[in-house]
């Protein structure tokens, strides 16, 4: 039986180092204090019934400063170290491979940009940072891969992210780490880290359904979004060409960044933030599109008006 999971991500070593440092500090002070309690109890015990009670000790400013400053220093080291690891965990590199995760009772659904879809399985290449954008169809779940030392809550109604840089080929456990109902313990899966050529081979064994963006494009037509959101801006809704990542002005003059959250909100609750110059006439698509389809639509909007890089290739 293994006490600790192996380290299979670039961050795992740093997380473990901090963890062992905390354990070391706790063990050191626990032993020191418990040892002194026993030692002093024996050394200063009352030796006879007639022995008078000792004079209480007072003062000792130097001692008080020492036992305040040393713990302060240790606490600041823990804070600085912890903050640095925290920031690394929360800042994915820009070139990370993006994969979408939709959690539901009780399974993990994963979608690759190229179109591959997996359930309770995630295939990723070795040596490349991977960023997961996650949401839930029902309750709160938590995406947890112990060998990567990462865990992140997956919430309904919003996107959270997690990233890691796998450093070892292998097949690793994936868990749900938030109690989410009867079969929570069965909400598990596998992350397979592959050599890049193997990963390419795996990717090319595609589904034939096309990339996420191209499926989003099809939905965009099927749901008739295209009737109002004309590419040339002449429609009843704003053009969505090349709008993702930009800033738009709303009715009332407020400016807002067009990120995934805003796109999502605009599909599900289109009346909440109307772009300046347009009427609040769009109906809600709440209940009409699934979380998977929302991601496809968002991916389509992000790729439209962009050069081929983001566009559907198949
Ligand atoms: Cu999903 Cu626990």
C-alpha cells in the first residue's frame, strides 16, 4: 500500500514540499511542547506536603519578544510559500491545451476541441500544459486527480478551471471529491497521459462529428441564431464575428469583456446585459440547450471571424 500517490505533474513536487514542510513544523512543535510539559512536570513537582508554593514569575520582555517573533517569521514563510504555489496552480500558461468538462450525476463528460468526446476517461499528451474548463449540469462536483495534486470544484451555472502539466506517461485515477448524491463514490475515471505521437494517433481516430466549433456552427444554424446575429451586423442582434475576447458597451454605458461567462449568460439569460443599440428581444435558451451544446456554441462564437486556427478543420 502506498502512503502517497506518485508525482505526475510539474506542480506535484512543489505541493508535496510545502506539505512536508507543514508536517515537519507541526511534528517539531508538538514534540517540543509535549516533551517540555512532561519534563517540567517531573522537574518542578512538589516534593513534600510542607513545601511552600513557589513565587509566580513575572516580566521577561526579551522572552516574550522571542516567542512572538519566531512564530510570526514561520507563519510568514508558510504564507509566502503557500501563496506562490497557489498562484502557480491558478495561472494556466497561455499555450495550454483546452479541454471542456461537464459533470453530472454521476459521470464526467469530456470534450476535446478536435471533437473527440469521452466519458470518465481523459486522454492527454505528455509534456504539454492542459487546461480544463468545467461546469456541472446539476449539483456541485469536484474534479480531483491525486497524482497531479490538483482539485477544483465544478459548479452548476458557471465555469471553473484547473490546469496541470503532466510529466509521466501512465494511467491515473480521477475522482469526484465532493459528495454529490447516491453514486458519488462511483463517479470516478481515468486520466491517460500518452506520448505525443500516440496522442496524435488517438486524436485522429476521431468521431467524425467534427470539431467543437463546427458542431457549434451547426447548432447556430439549427437554433436560428444566425437569423438575427448576421455576420455583417445588419441583423436584429449584434454580429458575433470576432467579438469574443473584446469589450462591448452595454445599454447604460457599462463596458463588459466578452468572455465565456458573458457568452453563456447571453444565451441563457439574454435580457440581463443588452449590447448598446439593440432591443431586448432575444428569447432565452434556458432548457433548450445542454451544457455540452452551450460549450459548442461558445466555441463557435470564439472561432468565428478568426483565421483558420480556431476554425473547424474537419
Ligand atoms: Cu460528483 Cu461527487
